[in-house]
């Protein structure tokens, strides 16, 4: 693709956090962005980055990285709870900043980040990409044109069961977290309410409204396979009052049915919905029984190129708006104040759950007087466990060191068995031939994986017996329930049952 901006000026970008951060490299060149440096403590990620950007400087030393004078801007994709500190340090080093979600972890950190941005006069953007899917950009255009009328109510969802990511790195091959006896630095415990940006963000950018109040009830039912007390193990619904008085139901968490993105939105003149892979439907005509039709949304200019760059085009648009503001001065859609709105919504949702559903105000950090009220507010979620202390002090690493590998592989094998057994139960009612064939395949895969699954459960039981009261033991016991009760049979007995079931289904 040719030049997008009418200038030869280049933005020299350093990427801090080379897992997620490396996914932006593909779109950078067309946007006058040269990736000149990378920083990460993980050697595998540094090596992969160097292959993709062979001329770039790469280091594990953040001070060396920030001191480089050939970096104009920093893309921050480090650990979730480090974003505020890394943003402030980058701004103080004279760099523009685009930061992965969310912007900060406590209200007090938020005050510091806002004031660091204001003082620096640098461009700050939140890297929230879900508003920039083809569907959401199309809906935003219609909304801005008045097609939908006033916002009444919406239901937006980001459902992503991240169980395996509590024990693995989110990178190619999903290798187990090291050391093997310590769970993931933040994914293992984080309350999913903090990660509200993929669902609330699209509603904000479609309607142009900001969230003002939020209510979220505490949840008592967790998905199995997580460390007990993990905030990642629940659906995390909340109700949010928007700035025009309309209400949103926000659902961002872990369930047995991922959508990743789903939405239903009602205006006073039209409504729209898109759930899973069913496509975008719009009901128009200002009536409850008026016409509903399937829509093929259109990209704005540059959209076809955006579609090739990852995350449904969202990654391109994030970089585009950031580069545009640096190069032309035209403001982008995710400045520091909008970033505060969506970040504080998640923080206040967590506060609401810990206060039995009490409604919380989402403060507007555009106002310095309001910011002063939160300057010393260091609220964050109550932590039930520490990821690096899920085994007791003095634990034998010969026993505990394989925890993450056992958990991650046992999860995969248990899910295969679960799909086989549950699919066989539903088989007579499965409506399509492809669905029936999948069940047969699940049964064959389950038979093949039984030896490894039984061995993994043996290793899990050894860890449980050695450290029965530890958070790790609770996670292992919970993960083991995924394969029950079938796995309680002897291995050869279960294998015979699965073979018999396969033959029965094939004969029908």
C-alpha cells in the first residue's frame, strides 16, 4: 500500500512488552512508523521480535530502552498492573505514549497518569481496539448521523474464558509460565471487571457517551480449573448509567460460551444486534415490530487495508489515529480522559462487588477538583492469593515445578474428553451432518489422549497430596473435575466405553 499521510516525517517507535506489542509491527510501516526498538524480560519474545525487526535495537533493560534518543513514541504492552508506572516513565523520558488496556490500576495512579500527560504535552492514546471493528465503526457512523435517535439501553459483551492463560504465556505455542510453580503474574488472579474496555469501549465510541455510575453484584459461582479466588473465573456483569441517562448492561468475563464480541443496542428510532457469528441485524422504523434486516457493514476509507492487519482491523486504526495526531495534530478517539472513563468504570465495578453491589460514581478526571478527591485513593481488588506463592514456603520444586505444565495440558485433554462425552449425549438431536462428524472426531481424539490424561492426573494428585491446603492444590482439584465422572473409571474401562460409543454412533 502507498503512503497514507502526506508527509515524509517518520515516527520512531519503541515497543515495551513484545508479546502483544509485536502484533502491531505489520501495520506500522504504512503509517510512517519505524519500529526502532523493543524491550522485554522474556528472551523468547526478544528473539521473535528480532526476527521480525532485524534492524531494531532490543534489550531487557527498561532504563536502557527509555534512555534512547532515537525513540519518539513508546507502545506499552507490559503487565496489566504496570501500565501507569511505565506510562509516566515514558512521558518523563519525552516520548509519546500509546498504552494497552487499561491505563492504570488504582484511582490514585489515574490522577498521576492524567497529570503526567497534561504536563508532558505529549500525545497519549489508549490501545483499545474493539470500537474499530467494521461493524462498530459502521454503527458509530450511523449513530453520529442520527439514525438511531437517543440511546436508551444496550448490552455489550466480551466473553473470553482465559483459563489456560492463567498458566501459560499468551504467545505462539502457549508455553507454560516460568518458573513452573508460579501462576501468571496477573491473569491468574485479576478481577475480570477491570477488563471492561472491550465491551464498554465500543458503546462509548458508537454513542459518544461516557459512563457515570456503575453497579456490580458479587458472584459466588466460579468456573472450574482456576485457582480458588481468581477474579478471572466469573462472568462479571454490571449495569452502567451513561451520561444521557441511558443504561448499559456490560458483560466481560469467563463463561462456557465465548462471544469475544457481542452487542444489542436500542435507540429511540432504531436498534441493532450482533451476537457471535450471526451477523449484524438492524431494526429500523422506530417501532418494536418494524422491519429487521441483516446488514453487510462497509468500512470507511482505508478499511480494506485495515482488515489485513489483525484483530479485525482494530490494530490498524489504533496506530492510524495515534500517528495522525502526532503528524497532523488532529485528535484521536482515545485520549487520556476517555481512557480514564473506561478504566475507572472497571475499577468502580470491582469496588461495587466488594461493597455488595453498592452503586459507585465513575469520576470524571477532566476536572482537577474531582481528581483531587481521588489523589490518595489506592483501592484495588482484594487478593486471595499471590501468583508466586501458590505453594507453601520451602516447597520441593521437584514436585511443584511442573504445576503450570500439568494444569495447561490437563485442561486441553479434559476439554477433549468433555466434548466427546457430552457430544455423544447430544448426538441424536444434532441437526447437521458436520456437527455429528465433529462428535465422532472428539471421541477418537479422547481415546488417543486418555493415557496422557491419566498420567497428568496422577502428577496432579501427587502435588495435591504433598500440599493439600495450598491454592495450587485447590486449582488442581478444580481442574480435575472437568473430566469427571467418566475419568473415575479405570483407563481401559473408559477406553472401551468410548470405543463402544463411537461404534454405536457410526452405525446409526
